[in-house]
């Protein structure tokens, strides 16, 4: 993969949010769309992803990038997926060491059109 191609991936663009404080917690490493992301113990998936990426996820309804909406597990705007296809609400799921997350609906779960 070329460096130019990497610049167009959300994980390599300017993060949507940045941390102002609480950098002293234990680091936790997860993988997001194949890229390693280091966040902090107690972070939600949403926090870990939007402090490392230009978006939380890509909408499965083709209406563009999403960043969550309610942030309290009510709106379903923050779905992400594990490698095995389990769907998680990023705003209410705490990160764990070694998690592997996909931010687009896995193709094997998308109905054929
Ligand atoms: S942002 Fe609304 S359910 Fe997660």
C-alpha cells in the first residue's frame, strides 16, 4: 500500500477529536480496519476511534461517514463490527486489549442487491 493511498484512509487523516486530559491511564491496543490504534483503559470504542480517525464509521445506508449521535446507546448511529461479524455500539462498549474492529459493514453481512 502506498503512502499516498494511506493518506486517504480515515485512520491516517486528522482525527475528529483530540484528548485534552487523562493521558495517564494504561494504554490499550486495538486494531481498527487493520491499523493499530492505542487508546486508554476505560475508553469506549467511540472515543478510541474518533481520537485516531476522521470518522467513527461508514454508514451502511450509503449516507456517508458517521460519528455517533446520542452517545448513550439509544440511536444506533455508532454500530461497528468485530471480525466475526458481531455488531457493537461503539458509544457504550469499553475497549479491551487486542480487539479487532471494522468500521464498515462486513461484506459477508451485507445482503446482495
Ligand atoms: S451514538 Fe447513539 S447508540 Fe451510540
